[in-house]
C-alpha cells in the first residue's frame, strides 16, 4: 500500500479525533458519577424530597 504524507496525516487526524471523543466521554461519565453523589446528599438533607 502506498503511504503518502496525506494518508498518514489523515490517519493521525482520525486517531486524534477518536482520542478527543473518548476523553470527552470519560470526562462526562466521571462528572455524572460525581454529581449523582451530590444529588443524593442534597435529597438526604431535604428528607428525600426533590430540591
């Protein structure tokens, strides 16, 4: 297979985009877990009623 600079640049670009989206997904999942704990603490403080 002929590897041109454009092909290599395209592969690197796709890998960088995938890495970015995986990083965003990991950040969102961790943030959801962190905020879920905050919500449960607030509900306990207010007797289980939504705030």
